[in-house]
C-alpha cells in the first residue's frame, strides 16, 4: 500500500512539473506584423499598432469588399482570418483576433476608409 501511494505521488509530481514547464515556454506573442488588402488588382498597404489597422491610402468610394493579399503574424500564433478571405467594407469595424500559443488573445480593429 505504501508503495502505491509513493508511486502516485511521484507520478503526480512528474506530471505537474512537466506541465508547468511547458506553460512557461509557450509564447505570449499575438501580433499582426503585416496586412495587405487587394481591391481590383490594386494592393493597399496598412499600418498596424496594438489595437488598430489603418490603410495608408483610402479605398475607392464604390468598394464593397476587399480580399486579404498578405497576412503575417507572430510565430506560433493563430488568427481568425486567412489569405484570400473577403472583408466586407462598411460602417462597422472588422475585428481580427489573434491568439498566442499560450492562449492570450488580442483583438485588432480595422476601420475601412473610402474616398468621398
């Protein structure tokens, strides 16, 4: 009986020590490094800060949707968008969510800007 209890304690300690080590080594980076959008074969560059995406040049007034041409995020992070996804241009912001390897989430807002 004492051997079983000792075995359970040792296995538990090994399990929890490995789990904590894995969590410590997981990346907390959830950054959008680059985003380029395309409309009618024209590529539009953006700047990205912690919470917002800004177009460097306004889209034509008639633009209803754009596609994602280039997308680059932090290593080991995931994102809720993909290259060639269509983004509907309107009055509401488009939310882009990035999840770091350790589960930390970041939401970045894209407000479209069209020429008048």
